[in-house]
C-alpha cells in the first residue's frame, strides 16, 4: 500500500471500531493464532469468500439429479456433455470453466462439502454475511468466530504487540478492509494488505497520555499506528525474501495476484496463520449465463477466476515444498434458489457447497448430493444438511488442533465435528523430508489416512495388502498426471493390524507399511 497521510477526521468513539486511513480500515495484532501444540505450528489457513451468494447447483452439479434440474432451470443448466467429471465420483461434476479445480480434485487436493448453511436461512446479503462472519445466530453479536478464539487465548489484546516473541501479523485480510471474522472485543485481529511489497509508513504521534479521556484515546491510536508500521515492515520483508515459482498465475486475475502475494509471504517466512480473500459478483440475478451459450457468462467467468487462481496457488505451494503446511476453504453467504428466473439468472436461496483445498483434505466429498424435485416450487432453496458452524469448528479442531473443550463455547449450538483437514500428521515433515519417496500419513491411522507419492503421466493402481500378500482394498486404479499426488484412503472397513500399501506404476512399484488402529 502506498504511503498516506493520516486522516484528521477520525472517529474515536469506540476502540472496538477499526480506525480509518483515507477510507481504508486497519487493525493490528501480533500474537500466535492459538496456543497450539507443536504439530499445528506453521500451519496456514486460506479463506476465500465468494461474495453475493454462489449458485451451487451450477458449480457442483449433482448428476444423479440432472433430469429434475433440467425441469427446474432449463434456461441456464449446463449441458450434461460439458460438465467436468470427477474421479471416483460418477454422481458429481463441475462447471466446465473449473478445469483447474477438476485437476486438483482428481489428484486428491480438492474437497467438496455439500449442502452447507444454517437453520432458517436469512436471504439478506447483510444479515446472512453477519451470521457467517460471527458464527452466531444472535443479531446483536459483534465478534467474529476467529476473533472470539483469539480473545480467549489473548485477553490483553491489543496492548504490547508486536514484541520480540510475536513479531508478525495475527491474520491478514487481502485488500483494503479487515475481515469481521477476526473481530474481537477490543479490536480486529487482522491486518489489511493490498500490496505486500509496498508497506505502510504512517506518521507516528509523540503525544504522551495526559490522563484525560482524549489522551487515553490518542495513546490507543498511537499504539495502533505503531503496530501497523511494524507489521507493514514484516510483511514487506517477507514478500521481498519470498518467491513464487508457478507459471500458472494470470496477472489479469485479481484473486490470482493476491494468492501469488500470499505464496511469497509464506515462503518468505511470515508467521501469519490466516489469510482472507474476497471475490465479489456472485449475486447473479440476471445474465448468469450467456444468452447464446450457457457454459459462458458472468458465473462462468467468476468460477474460472477462482478455479485457475487456486490451481496456480496449489502448484506454487508444491514447487515451494509448502503444500503440507497450507489448507484453504471457500464460502458464500448463501446459495441460489433451485429454479432459475426468466432473466437467465437465479435468486437468493439457502444452502450451497463449499470447497476445501490442499494436500491434507482427508475426505474428498462430505455430505450427500442435494435432492431435486420434479415440480417447481416458488422460491425453494437447497435444504441445509451441514451447519457451517460445524465446518468452522472442524477446521479449528483438525487443522489448528484446538481442543474441543475450547471450541464448543465459541458457538451457540451443540457442535458436530467432521473428519476433513486431518490428513497431515504431527511428524510429516520430520519423518519424510525426502518427498521423492511414498509416505502414508497419519501412520498409525484410524478411519482415514492419506497416501502421498510421485508419478509420471501413467496408469497407477494402489492396493492395501495384509502381511500374507492378500489384497484387502483397492484405493485407486486409473491414470494420473506427472505430479506429487495425495490420495485419501478410507479405512472404515479395514480391521486393526499391520498392512502394506502397494503403489503399482510403470515408473516403479513402491511399498509402504502402515498400521490400522481402532478409532477412539
């Protein structure tokens, strides 16, 4: 961000309100994300908001419901022949513009959580966004779901940060505004960044606190300005020291540019744990599709930007050897109605799918396909089957390893935990520094593990054998691109004991021992 003069007309009415610099909101913080166990250190979460309410039925398409979808949205539905297929998932497909995410899914680096929403969906953009950001149904809620966890761990925020122990931003909001998901009681825990190579340099106040009401506010403001400058310096240093190796980024795609910045900051050593991005434009009431080609149009353009950018970012992480440290998720404030409208668009609906990405997904598809009726019901939306707050809770538990006892009080309802984002174990980096060798992680494993290996462009068959050489299960059988692959493995039906994973491929057979244990 470019150097700016401080705005004189700044409201100091409440320290919980982000202060403004030339209409840009900032808050600063410098603490670890959580009081984490060692295995969660270094992990990073990317959150991408699809602003406006994404049409999930033309994004992740339930092929087993295609006949009834044709009845419901005949003027916008993607032709079945154009829908992108997903490996081992014959009843699901992706919009034809999402080739990047299709490749990631087929390589075990993309997951889908279906029918995500909340009870009694509110179809207002503003109210629904508030609910998703706070993680609470209470209309008076003023803190974000991440902000509350930060407050629990660090009740003295924002005083005394950054310091010699905690030098980096707590979270980063890409763009000009901080995310309300990180709003705490006394301020916002995220730091806004537009261009990490152009850091902040705000004029700092030398006025001492004279003990008056005005003096105390000026001291608080001075602290925030100092923090912003300190964090800006760290952000710029990391972006300068870091690198980006992927050639897949499109310089004309804003979300790709932001993700490339994030790759540089992570590789440059920044210890920030959460990065939040926004793509707006998903409120597709009209012209969702082109009048001459339903595979094109506004929605197709948005999905292509998302898909291509995330694919480039994942490629970058792979080249930088950072894949096991970074996971991501998307969300939107609501889905669209099942039936299309007469304007080649869709109106505000209810539940919708969201995406997970990374090598540590654990489960590629969570939740059943939505059921579509053969009769058009006015304003009908997709019923919620998975509460979005349970997605948040599972991310905290599985990725950052926050204890369940600390997660439950953050939400009003009884939390249900799901088994995604648990694919990377404690000692992955320490136990397998040679990424050219196959590895099974976690190992030992209960109901879910992941098999990571390299392949050329070739046919690959992965089997689980018992110690007598008998095949217990076939995990994968098909063609794979030249890449490092992470294939999830469901062990639910496998008895406890020792087994051997065999990876048969033209470039060579690899065998890895692992142990199946009972789930606790």
